[in-house]
């Protein structure tokens, strides 16, 4: 018998404890590394873990189908949060991405990542039979364009890119097929090459000033070694200096990236540099392995979802974790230009941590309602 309209009679044996254990293991490892990078914020990350666990428990018990029926409320909430940042946000280092509540700050774009996954899961589910029609695709793109524009104007190009990539993955999983992916690549790859060429060989202002400088620093690290490429170069050296097993957590080596202040705010975007330096190659492999395991488990749960909405939720959350991880680690290792995006479950940031736990809670709820194969 149903307890409330938004719940179902779940069975404990269907709960995917393996996914929860993987997430907790990675988060606890992240808390230890954060404490080593900047001890003063470790307590707040622990609070974020507690809040995240509560949110995960609540969300995992709520029927995701009931949540998906609130799609336009979720979309409206997303736009409202991002507009609030636009008009009432807190400016930090030239970026307005946070709302200051006095006792804490909140970054709406982190929660928007999850809310947009829910919205488009329902949208794709409702248009499953006509997903390849141009009108359906155009409507989806326009609906995605509004929140992406607001996030881009914060400015936050990296989050905008990750959300767009997750959107493409969800559309593909929803049945769009290889044709759409091929067209997308045919447009974006040449556009990216042209953009890089214009940035390097032209005085035209295409991106924000700091964004262009970061790309130039990535393309010409020797020229910008004393300013824009400084942190990224130090990150690469830090990871290499850890060798096989690292220098150990909370080490007092004056030449380490945290003790020598070679990287500003190492507990956030460049947390992987701390992992590499203090835990070495082994630690890096453990972090990457846990992230990969979480992504695979989310996808496996999605494969057995009872409907398209559940499948899209799982693949959307998996894609968000995987894409964010790839971008963050690529930046720390010099494969991508320097950009601010957190490493899921590892980087310091309560908004990011709690939002990711909400995403995992949704996946766990889908797992409680999986199709039963004979």
C-alpha cells in the first residue's frame, strides 16, 4: 500500500548499496584531501556530506515519475535561481555565480545541472516518438539555450559547455541517433578550430578577456609561465612530483603546491593536483577508478529502468559526473585550458556536493523500480 502519492512500496534488497558505498568512499577521500589542502574548510565539506546524505535519502524514496511530472516547475525554478544570481548575486573575482545568505553561499548553477536533467528526461519521454523531428529538436535547443545563456553570462563558460554536452548525451540516449551526433561534431569541431585561430591571430573580442588569455596560456604556456599558465604548470609538476605513492597527506614540505602557495585555492578546481602530489599515481588511479565505477553503475541502473524517463535520468547524471571529471582532470594535467569546474565528490564546495548527492539519490530511486527480467 502506498504511504503517500509520491512514494512506492520499495524493497530494501533493491537498493543499490554498491553505488552509495562508491560515492561515500570517493567523498570521504575528497574530504581528507581537502583537509590537507586547506584545513579551515574541511569542516564545511563534512557538513555538506551530512546534508547531501539527508537529501540523497529523501530523494531516493520519492518516486522519480512523480518528480518528472513537475517538469515545468523545475524548469521555472532553474530560470528563477539563475535570474536571482543575475540581479542579486555575489561577485567574487569578477564572476557573479553565488547567492550570499549570510551564513552560507549557494551556487544555483550546480543545482541547475540536476534540475535540467530532470526537465529534459520528461521532455524526451513525452516526445520519444518524434525525437528526430526538427521541431522537437529546435524546441529542446531553445529550452536549453535560456538557462545556458544565463550561466554563460555569470560568466561560467565551463559549466555551460558541460551542460550542453550532457544535453547532447541525453538526446542521443533518447533516440536521436548517430546522425545528430555527426552533425553536431561537423559544426562544433571546425567552429572550435576557427575560434582558436581567431583568438591567436586576431584582435577580435570573441570571449571574455580572461577566457581568451587562458586559452592563449594553454596554447603558449612558456610565454605565459609567470601569470596565466602559472597555476596549470605548477599543477602538472605537482602531479608528477608525487610519483608512485605521493608525499603523504598533510605533509609539511615547503615545495608542495599547498605549502608554497603555488596554486590559489587548491581545494577547489585544482584538487587533483593535491591528489597527485600527496597520494601519487596510486591515489590518482583510485580517484579516477571510483569516478568511473560510479558512472558505470549509474549507466547499468539506467539500462534496467522501467521507462525512458528513468533511463535518461541515470544517463544524464552519469554524463554530468563523467564530463565534469574529464574536464577537471584535463585542466589539472594541461590537456585543456584552465577553467573553473569542480571534480565531482572531491572538490570543496557544498553546492556541488549536495547537488551531486541529489543526482545520485534520483538514480537510486530509479534503481528501486527496475524492470524485472525473468
